[in-house]
C-alpha cells in the first residue's frame, strides 16, 4: 500500500484527504499551548477579533507570530510539505508558497453558519476569471485539529469542475440557502490532519460550544517565472 499515492488519488478525485493521527498527544498539547497564548492575547486586545471572527491570523500579526513560532515551524516543515507533494497541476511549481496561517476557534457570542464558497471567488467578482483560476491553478489548505473538529463541509470533486446551476445559485445568488447538494462533512479527531483544495465548494459552521482549536495553513502553487529574451544591441 502506497500512502502517498493514495493521498494524491483521493485529492485528484475528491479534493481532500484525511491523515489520521498526524499528531500524538504531546505534540498537540505543545502546539495548542502556543496558539492559545496568541488567541488569548488577541482577545484581550479586541472586542471582535478572536470573539466573532472565525479565526485569527498567526502570520500577519507580529505579536501572534512570535507567540506561535512553533506553528510557523510546523507549516514549513518537511513533514507537512510531504503531504503536499504531487498535488500541483502540470506546469506549476512543485513547491508551494505559504499564503497565510490561521488558528480557528470557537465563537464567544453567537452561533452562525458560514457561506458556501470557493476561495477562488474572494476578491474576484468576475465569474469567467474565477472559472479560469479554478481550471488552471492549485491552492490547498493543510489543517490539523488540536481538538475534535467536524465544522468543515465540502462538495467532493467540486475542485475539478465548475458549479452546477444550483450550486452557483447557493454560492453566489441572492437567494442563498444553507443546504448544498452532495456536500460531505469532514470529521477530524484531535490530532488528525486534513488537506483540501481551496477551490472546492466548502463552508464551515461556527459555534460557541464545543471548543474549536484547529490550525490551518493556506498554500498556493505558482507558475514558474518566464524568462524574457532581450536581443543584444547591434
């Protein structure tokens, strides 16, 4: 049995795979302690971030970056990069680029459901441009659950195709609903890891209870830079 090959096959077909027991208890405890310190720091400074937001950024906030240095080491480690190997499309670079690191937490004030979306739609209102992005590029989330986490829902295989009319209505229309056909819930036990395609149709639900502690890193596979040939002056 080739686990790496099986992961790639699952990713190509479904857009995600789960790695059970990626972290042992001691590793999980150490990482959570550092990330919780960053979360506590953010909650003390803000009435919104860390309370009503889905997550805090450990990469863009310097104080969080310092407190959760272990998380930064993890998302750049060979251990994580091995899970991402072979996921890029032909023509893309094999080594992904880190875009962000988020620490997902439970809400402190209210429960709410996230919108169904593809990450490709963020900042791209033009549907044809987004469709091109989905068809020609790759971005992936790596996440590890530090407590049990069943908040993520994905439409399997949606990363490799465009929306059906019903999916597009739910994702982008004015009469959005919370029910998405063919969606599957991804259940992670504490210590499990998951890799999923950022262009998949997905959403999360956000609750005050039980506690949620999930580290998520976003990566993108870039196209190799093109070399421009400049003719020599005569």
